[in-house]
C-alpha cells in the first residue's frame, strides 16, 4: 500500500502490479493517466489526454473528479501473452476501457491504447508474470477489472427527490406524472459470480468472506432528448451494425430502484453479449408486505401509460437494431397492458428481438387472451415458468386462480415457447431464477446470439408440448 498525494490517492486504497490509473482534472478538459508494471510503487509511464468536446459528462462517475480510478491491465497482459489479443485494434475493444472510450477524443484514445499495447506487449515478451489471471468461459482469459463500472440506462415513473435542483434518488412509494430518464453506473466487484448480485451477509460472516455485492455508484437524470440522443450515439459509435443490441428489464413486485439497476447490470454483464443495458422501474408502495400487495397491483396498472410511452420511444428513438426484453413477475401485467395501450392509440407496432416472459405473476386466462392480440413484431418469445417459484405460488393462492409463472398447470400459448425450470431450492434461488441460474443465462445467451428455437439449443430438453431445464443437471 502507498499514498500518492500528488494524485490525491486515498492512503488505504491497495495497489497492484499492472494497472492503469486515471483521473479527470477539475475543469474536465484533460485526463491524467499513469500506468504501472511489476512495481505498484513507481509508474512505468504517464500521459495527459484531451477529453472529447462532445463527451457526455453526465455519464461520468462523480468520484472520478475526486479520486483516481484503477483499470486492471493484468487480464490484458495475459491475453497478449497468449495471442488472444494480437493487435492494437483488439486491444482498444477491451471491456475495461469502456469509460476511456466515453471520455477521450478518438485520436487521443487510439494514441493512449497504442502506447499501452506496446508496453504490455514488451512485458509479455520478457515473460512478465500473469499467473493470477484465470480462464473463463470458452477458454477466454478474463477477470473482472478492479473498479469495473457498468453503464445502465433507465426510465422511471417514480417520483424524483431533488437536492439543489439535482435528482438524488427516487421515492419508493410515490408516482410521478412524467417519466424521468437517466443513466446509472453499477460497480461489479472482482469477486462477482455469474447470476449473483451479492452473497447474503450471514453467509459471508460464516465464511469470513469480503462483500461481493454489486452497488450503484452514481445516478444521473438526463433530459429526454439528451437520453435518447446519448443512447443512440453509444449504439452507433461503440458497436458494429450487427452488434447494436439493447437489453431492457421491466422488473416485478417489491423491487427498489437501486435493486432494479443492480439486477439490470448483472444481467447485461453476465450475458456477455454486445450492446447496451437498460431498465424500466415503477414504484412499489407495498415495500414487499403481503398485506399491501394490492397497492403494487394498483401501481403497476397506473404505470401502464408510462411503460407504453417508454416502449414506443425505445422502438422509435433508441437506434438499436434489436431490442430484447426481460419482463419479470408483475411487470408482465404492465407490459401486456402497455401493448394494448399502444394498439388503442394506433402507435406503430413495436419491433422487438427476443422477448422473455419471466415468472409472470399474471392470470392464465388474461395472458392467453392478451398476448397474441396485438400486431407487435418479435424474433422469438419465450415463457419461463417453474414449480419451485414460491412467490408466484403465493400469488396464485391469493387470487384463487392459476398464475402463468407457476406449474402446474403448464401454460402453453401458440407462438410462444414454454420452458419449465426446476431443480432449485428456496435457499438457493427463487423468484429471480431467470437471472440467477447459470444454465438459464447460458440458454438466453444462445437464443439471442443464434436465434435458434429451444429444440435446437443445447440446454432445453423437449418435454411433451413444452421444454424443460433442470438446473441440477448443469
């Protein structure tokens, strides 16, 4: 450990070999960069880079103006050493440089990456140590960079709470008359495990483990025009034409704004599919209390016009070539009624990619009557249900009518593939199994990347008139 007062570093923050340290100057026109090799005490090089004139400063974490941010170069060193990265162009596309690509002018970014690439290439040639890097899926060398921030776009009809004319948070209970748009930065810790948003404190206490929780690090509300222009610009400038995916989560019952942001970031991060991640968040008056469940039912109903507006604008203004939806639990009610609203208002049909109806807390009769009535286009629709989902079971008991997300009975609808998910216990995962189970995440990834139906994918197994995934077998 050490303190570098010149860079304003906190004395207790640990350093490690092979990292890049960046910080914005107060006037935000320049970015200071220092990189370190085997010694974490002495820099191996430094540069000052001009920030691009059109940089979206609203997307920049506030703490970058106060403390330096570390980008782990160790995984990149390992990939260069094994020829997984064999060119400067591949180096520039590294996930860890997400924030740099946001901030720097193109020529400045390319120049910095060229310098860093040659530095790491030279280190690899002389046999620099890279043993700490582990191999991930499909043999690709990958670890989460220290200080990794994932950008997540959002829209919400929660009532904003302001301080000094800035939105600082959203009220959990109160609805707003208009949508608020913005972007969150979510921190993904190095110890993150796919499907997890953090180990419960009591398990960490028993195992004496450090926290691995995902956390929101900065939330910025944006004017509507800035939001849509910024999202379209990111999709156009960051991703190739065949990679302009937009992933959208519409959450369910008893989810806070922060929890929705974290879950969206986790889904986007674990999928490992190119594109941008977004979520829609609606208020939760019940705060999870079973006795106030009806309050959330009323709120999702009142949120329908806002969800419809957001879906319409996604289709018209996002610039995405493919929009993939994850609609969870009670969020399915808002989504289906939003489709009805769009048709009633004679809005253009939505152009969607993959649509995943995840554990729907919706009446079976209403779902079957509604889901195929409106002329919205989609590549493929998948319904995820389970006999182990206690949350939907309790809703079924309360309503005294079958719910789509609970089995039995199995809900089969023409034009939608039903996948029954089983094999998880109450203490392992529950209502959020669509995002928490590795096999489900893998199957969703294959569906999005290949467009293949369930019968042609690796994991689902045919089971009568539907498909099944037992997570214990994977």
